């Protein structure tokens, strides 16, 4: 992903925005004062879904955000770190992802079983 993002940045070299508004000509990225419109991002996701032949209708940008947070949680990333990455003001907002993962629950059960087995 980093290689792809670096290649993308080289096409516009905006000092602040990774995904700047391109303007009607598609050439104004380096001078943009606003980020890419959400409708452009949603359109790109729709095209990517079609290209990947994903038929599920309920896939959105927000779905990707949830998946990212859930994968971080399943890999053992601290909830506070996830909170910062997601830009959540309160930890309660981030805690929504706790119920989305079965792996975390399974890992907790395995740890408890292992600890109780030593008694």
C-alpha cells in the first residue's frame, strides 16, 4: 500500500493533502485547497467493486473504515492507538469495534484457559 500511495503522491505532490480535489481539468491537484469530494471517493469504490466483481450492495467507504479498525484490533493493536488512528474523540466510539471481532473473544478464552490450566 505504501508503494502505491507514494506513486499516487508523485502525481500531484500536494504539500498537505494525500487526496486533493483534482478540479475539472484533473490537473489542479497540487494547488487544491480542499480534499477530494466524498462522491469521487464513493465513485472510485463503486468502480473497484465492479472490477472485483463484488456483488454485495452494503459495501461502502465506511465498511472499509470498520474493516481497518477491526483488523487492527484482531492483530492486538491497543484500543487507544486505534482510537487515535480513527480520529475518535472518545474511547466509547472506538469500543464499537470490540463486538465486531470473534478472534479477540477466542484469544481471550484461550488465554483464560491457559491461565486456569496452570492452577
